[in-house]
């Protein structure tokens, strides 16, 4: 096994592209080292990206926010501007694991690990996040929902590396929220997750919305019907009921040790409803 | 397999070791440097018994590669006391009987130190969530939370004392 | 003469009796005579039994004296955590 | 020498105070050495290959490629652990659990092991071992295993405790019945009868320190074992027997122990480490991963229990019946029997019966877990008690008080109780402010009672007085939770000196006589008793030395508050001699001064607890939050109250985890799906509130200080207390533990459908 810590994204991409055998990127390592420990993977090459300056910072620009692939979740919580603009994405990132995990885990790692239960992905999809990818054939940018294609599977090609996630600039009177269900208060994998991002128009009426669900299908589900249910409303009771019903209808979960189909379907609607209310308040709605 | 040569700083002192590229910081600390204060309870980041602080951030040393701490600052339970003076957390853990078997204690002390370093006046809820990554099976956490709360008071006293000294 | 009571798991070894009369001054004598009379008690005694005398449970003190007319139970040896 | 074990009702000066524990500093500085914290010259790393199948015939094991790998020093299979148990089935089962012999009996069963120069080489070597399995049908559920067509786990097992003795093999290894009176007649007298079935899933002790040992055996047949264990003397005897070593030639040292709760009362892999070391002629360190701990070191039983209670309108229970089916793993044990013995112990019952079925399945060997078997029985009984109280419209606490066992009650398991604490704990519940606190929306309150026998057993203690008068107390019971502090208090109390003048150490097996394992809450009870007698032994010598010094009759010398006092007018002018003075003079008054005691500490007092808890349930998700929790338990006498409270709180927390989220999940393939702390969910710090405690002291008449065990009982009531609270909060009766959110939400939904249907 080899350990490399390149100084540029290009070098990293080249190392990954040329690697023989199994090569893995190391950011926070909170998934990779666990899989190594239980013998699921035996890397021949580990490329540590934490020495690549471009990947270590959260940058704010006219276009919005750019979060480097090496940025630990805890740093997102410490960034006041990011927290103010995208509280839902930040709370999703900060829900991952313990303080110990927070110091290491990254949203790019959370994305590329491609778990259906990833906490940050529903929030990022709801937020309309974009992914900056660097590969042997140069750069490309894709919508975040295009990256994960199935449990443990991504659309990234050999040698392609995610350099950063970008979150768009926030229009006024906007808010987002992420809620997940876990049996304990901490340390668990989401049994169900729901994210809502919305923007209000005149008189606190929802003008635009995106609703997503996690852990209820092989990949994160964007639920346009649920968004439609609340657009043009002030989240009145029946609008929320319609939102919940739309979410339940969009679920195609599995029975496993963490939850049943019945449970996930029921709770998806409940969480979406609660998340919508929080997002609405954050947008300044009353 | 060729080892990685690592130069780092542990509890303020320079340290060097050679380890396989895939070896965790926890194994390097325990098996190469003789620092067995950090324990392996799970090896998967779920119990916190291996907690250490790297460059000011609380981590599970079982989820960090030894190779990663090249040029970094590592703090472990062995460095918590200041010479022959125990850290207030250590004193209060003993006073409040905050340990029974004691296997999780080093991890709790380190996690609690990371908390008090950034927030010397935590509420009970803040203490409980800051320690949620550390499992204890003996105490039901009651006396641990009380000990951290008591230690926080001590730390605040010391901070005030320091401030007064500076003013003079 | 002692009235010695048996819990369920031993009754088949003493031909289904819930209690029997036996002459014994100590736990050792009681167990010896039990095995003499009911050979199938042997394996139970080897696996470990406990004897309660007037409510106090003895697991190892076979020298313990049994007062006349005492309430005596032969119980399975208890394990702990 | 004989000692008076009776309760002496003495006034205590030091016992009952809360000084710092002697091992505290080492444990807050990282210096304390646990099972995996020691190293030996030339040490090898051991690793065990485990079966991925729940039940399989092992047709062949090919180790040749592993043996050829550079750096591999030993590879063993069951061939290297020949059967020396000559017909002792219990010992053979231990041996077979350490290493499969032709059959893998559960997912995780050891089939081979290697010792190599480092962990990485050992890992590669294990991968090179080729095992040829023939997969056999398996059964993991207790009720399934009892069906006539179930796969047979142990062909040699015939059900014991039934007449006529069966000829056919069965997964039911034992049937045990307890009780008295006539339950059928009793049910006829009842105005109200409630009958209900319950299930509890398998849980693990969850000690944070995995099993670990360092074994060293030489060709001369001598060996040493450093190991994390609750009973190093038991480990020595067992390992020596299994490896054909002389007991005297195997020295076992108990490391600091990182939690046990019963899980470290059993030998799991230590004989394998010794066999590897013997074959390699090098020290071998063997440490389980967390996954191995879950898959291959004993959890407690999963159970299925039916309870039927009949009562009169006035609240008198007329009959009580329990049928308990406990899964033991693949080896016969007595866990259902224990459940049957404990199930009704809290109550004074005219007609009572409990029948236990011990059942074999393809899961890991079941180990003791804190008051083993009692919590599941209590869940079923105490849940039903609440339902009966509701049916006759009586307050559940009053209903329990009316039927509570008391001194003179004949216990359901046979004997008649002496002075006991169930009544007082219930009265304390009734008067506790917790019971009067207001509940919020979606919150419910529940309470429940629990019982554990406690016991003492073989104990041996040395007490040596140093030249400066300080005292070294040497015990052989492993300190699992602060007992060294309690034992120092006891020795100081007897000698009349300061706590700081006594230090307590746990001796290795070469330095002290046999001590039984620290289990069943015996540590402080039994070593405390032996420490008292050892101190009195030393005091007799001290008085003799004083008499010699004064040249008076020893009968005229008394021991008071750490001094020898000359009694009587004749000696009125003699100044007292302090312990320090006598110690300093000892070389010239007869040499070293020491006390010693060997005792079988029988007569441990049974203990009872009552718990109260408030739980909030989210009716939309089934999520639960424990809002408030109170433990009330009889300790007999609390030697060091901090550590008594600690035992109460720790047991309650384990019970809360068991009640709400902890469970072994097996797949159709018979493999454990959640062998880690991520999906085996023990409570986090943020899951629990402060746990209030109230210590009652109803002295145990069979202990000089009135001590009862305190460790075990506190895990017994929580399952039922939480179950009663949840059903009061959510309006549905939960009968399946753990009461996880999916189970609670389903129960709520089903209830709504039922109501809609009516």
C-alpha cells in the first residue's frame, strides 16, 4: 500500500488515473478507514487531499459559496455567513456523527460514499448545489443529484475528483431545513431524512420550493409533487397534509435493521412537514 | 510494504515513528510510542475511547492514519496534566466518582477538554451532546456530566485569575 | 428428621417428590444421604447445588449445621453477572 | 479461625464516607493497564478465523498456505486443543466454544487461529486458511427452535426435568418448574384474569473494553496469562484443565478491567492464546475486535414469556403463572431456570408457578449479564401487574404494596425470606416527589420492581501491616467498579485508622488463595467480609504485641480507635500504644504483623429495587425520550455511597438501552447484521437524563456490616418501568423489547385502526 499527499488537484487526479489496483481518496477518512478496519476494502493507494490548498477553504463570491472537498463539517458550522445563507445544508453537515467525526468528515465524502442515507445529500439537492469535478480530461460541473447513481455507485469516471461543492447565491426571503429520524439522539445513520428549501413571494406565500427525501430509495429523491403542494400557500394545514402525502407516495424504501418500509414511508411525510415549517420560518414567513 | 516516516509533535514533545501506510494513529500511539492511554473500543469511530486532539480538533485516533499527523500537533490524555498538577477535569473525575471501570475515561477527558477549550461555560445539554461520541457502559453518564460541569467552574476561575494577572 | 424440599428441576431426580424426610445434621450429610438414596442426584450435586436453611442460601459451606425442624430447600446453584 | 458473620449493628466512623478511589489517578492519566495495554519481549500478534455460517459441518481445514507465509509462527485448529475433559460435558462445551470441533455452531464460532510477527501478517495468514464447510440448516429464534421440525443444534441433548426421560434429541435442554399452592384453584377465585405474551430480543453487556490477553507458555509447561477478566482464579483453573497444565504452573494476572457485567466471567479465547503461545514458544497477544466481541462473546438470552395473573377486586393476587422460554445459544445452560426462579420473587403469593424452558439455537454461547435472566422475566411480570391493577381500578403502586413479599413470605422459588427490602422500596416510591411531579403532553410515567439473589462464595484476603503502620490489603476479587475504595474503608474502619493509611491491591493467582469470580454482586460483600475478619485477625496479634511490650496479660489489652489500650486499674498508668508504635517495634516483638482470612461468604442478602421513570413519546414517529428516572434500592449498608449510586445509575442506563434500542439482529442467513456500536445502539450521553438514586439500608443479618450486593439488581426493573411509562404515554401496551420507534409507531397505528374498527 502507498500513501500520497499531493499539493494540487491535478497531481491527485493523475495519481488516481494512473493507479493500478484499488485507489482511494482520503479526506476525512470517516468512511474509508471504517471500511479498511472491517476488511471491506484493501487499498493499494491512498491519496490524501488535505494538502491541496484549493480544497481546504470555504469561499464566498457573487455566485454563492464554494466549499472545498477537504473542509471538515465542523468548519461549515463555524462559518457564520454560510450558516446564515444555507442553515439547512449546514445543519445536515453538522448532524453527521459525533464532534470527533465532525472534525474530519466532509460533505464531498458524504456525497461520494454514495449511501442512500447520507445526511447532507438531500439538503444539497434541495439547495440546488453544483459539484466541481477535475479529471484527466479537465474540469466539469454537474448538478449534485447527478453524482450518485445507486447505493455505493457514482457517475465519477476513473481519475475524476470532486474538488468542491458550490451553493448558489441566496435570493432574499429564502430558507432551508433538514431533518432526519434516528433512534438515538446522536451517532446513528438516518432512518429517514427530509430537506426543504423555499423562497417566499409577497405576503409570505411560498413562491418556489424544492423538497427532497433521504433513505427512502436507492438514491435521494427530489419530490416535485411535494414542492407543488406548498407553492402558492402559506403552509396551511391541508397544504402540509398534501406535502406529506406526496412525500409518502414518492417513497420506495426497503425493510432493514434500521427501519421498516411502513415506518420510513410514514415518517418521511412527517419530517418533510416539520422541515417545511422550519424553512418557512427561516425565510421570514409567519 | 514500505513504511512511512512520520515526524510530529505529541503533547508538546517532538516524536518520530515509522509505520505502514495503512496504520491508524491509534495503533501508532499505542504500539510504536507506548502511549496506551487512548483505547480501542470499536476501531470504527463509534465509541470515542481513542479520542485525541490533532491541531486543536477532537478526533478518533482510530479514524486517522499515522501518516496523516506528519508535521502536526497531537495531544493525548498522557499530556493532560501540567507537570505534577492535574487538569481540573482529572481532579473532578476522581472527586465525583465519574469513573467505574475507567476504560472510557481518557476519551471522555479529552473530549471534555476539547469542549471546555471552546466553551468554558457549557449547559448540561451542551455537555451531553459534546460527549455523545464517547460511550460509557458503567456510569449512566450522571457523574461524568456532573464532573465536567464542576471542572468547567474551576477552568473559569483559572481563566479569571489569568486575566487579573495580565491586568497587573 | 428433616423435611427437605426440592425445586422443580430436581424433582425428577428424587422420583418426582416435592419433599422427602431425611436424617441429617449438616449440609454435607444431607447431600451424601441424598445421593445414596437417589443416585440421579449425583450429577446435580456435581453440577452444583445450593441449600437454603431457614431462608439463608448456602452454596459452598457444606459444613453448615442444620438445626432440627429447619426449613430446608435443595436449589440449583445460582450464577451471577 | 471461626468468625461471627452476624450483623453487629455497629456505629460507623469511616464506612459510609466518600473518599477518592486508590486507582483514580492512574485512570485519569492513562497509566492504568488494561487487557491490551501490556507488551512482552518477542511478542506475537494472534488472530482467530471465525465461521461465517450459523451452522455448518467443517469437512476440512487447510492451513498449509498460512503456515508457509513469512512471519507466521503458529497456526492452530481444534487438533491443537485435544479433549482432556474426560467426560465433563460442561468443560467440553467451554472447549468447543473456544474452537469449533468439526461443526461451526454459530456465526462467529472460532475455527482456526494464527500467531504472527505482526497484526498485518496475521491478517494475511488468516485469509490463506481454507475451510471446507457443508452448510447445515440453522435456527436462531427461541420459539422456532422449540418446534418439532426445527433443526437440532446438539444431537446429544435430551430434555432434562421431564418424566419419562425423552429418547429423542431436542433443542429444549431443560425444563424447570418452581412454585407452590394450586394455581388452577387460584384462578377460579379470581375476579380478574390478565394473560399476555411478551418477547425480548438478545442484548450484549456492551463493555467498552474488548476481550484481550497476553499469553506465554514455555516447553517446560509453565505459563503466564495477563487478561481482562472478572475472575482470574476461575480462568486459571479452566485454562489449565483445558490445556493439560498444572494449576500451580499457570500464573494468571487480572489486568484493570474495562467493564464486564458478566461477559468476562466466561473463558472465550484465552485457551486459544495459550495454545498458540505453546506452539510458537513465544508470547502471544490476542485482542478481539468489536465485531468479534459481538459475534463471539456471550450476549444474554432472547426470550419469549407468557404471564397469567388472577386477582380479586380488593387487589389480592389469587394466582400467578409464568412460562419462560430462554435461548441459551448452542450450549445447555440454566438461564430460563434462573428466569423462572426470579420471576415472582417480589410478591407474596398463595398460588404461584413458573416453568422455564432452556432452548438451544445457533447463536453465540449465552453469558451471564448483570442479574442474568431476571430483567426479561420482570418485564413480562411487571407489565402484567400494571394491567391487572388497571383492570381492578387500583393504583399500581398500592397494588404492588398489597401483594409485596415481606419477612416470613415463602419465596416463589422456595425458601422463606428473612428481613427484605421490597416493601420499603415501594413505600419510598409512593412518597417520592418524582411520583407527584406533573407530566407534559405525550409524557407517561411508569414504575416497576426487581429482584436479585446476590451471593458470596470463596474468598481469601491478606492484610499486611508495614513498618510505618500503613496497611496493605491484598484481595483476589477483581475490582470492576471501585471495590478497592470500599475495601480500604472497611479495613480502616476495623483497625480504627484513616482511610489514607490503607491501600488495596488485587493479587495475581500466585500470590493469594483461590477467590471466586466477581459476579452476582459479590465483590464488596465477600471480600469485605474477609477483610473484616483479616483485620480482626491482625488486631488479635497487635493486642498480643502490646501485651508483650507492657508485660501484662493479653486479656487486659483492648483495641480502640487504632490504639492498644491497657484495661483495668492495675494498668491505668500505661499510655496507649498506637498502631504506628506497635508496627515500628514489630521486629523485636515477634516479627511482621499480618492478618489473614479464608471464608466461604455464604448468606448474601437478596436485594430488591423499585424504579420510576417518565418517558415522552412522539406519536407521529414513535420516538422516545426518557425525561426523568429514579432508582430506589436496598443496599443493606452502603460502604462507599458514590459507587453504590454508580451501580444503581449504570444498571438503570443498561436497562434503558435494552428497553428502547439495543438488540441483536439476525438475517435469514443466520448471520448477525449489527456487530458494532453504530447499529447496536447503547445509550449515548445525550440520550439520558440525570439518574436520581435513593439508597435504602435494610441490614443483611448475615454480614457483619449488614452489606448486601448492589451491582446486579438495578438492571432488573428498567425494561418494565419503561414499558409501563411508554404505554401510559402512548396509550398502547408494548409487549416486545426493545421498544424501538418502528415498533412503537406500529403499535400506535394498529391501536388507531382497532379504535376505528370498533
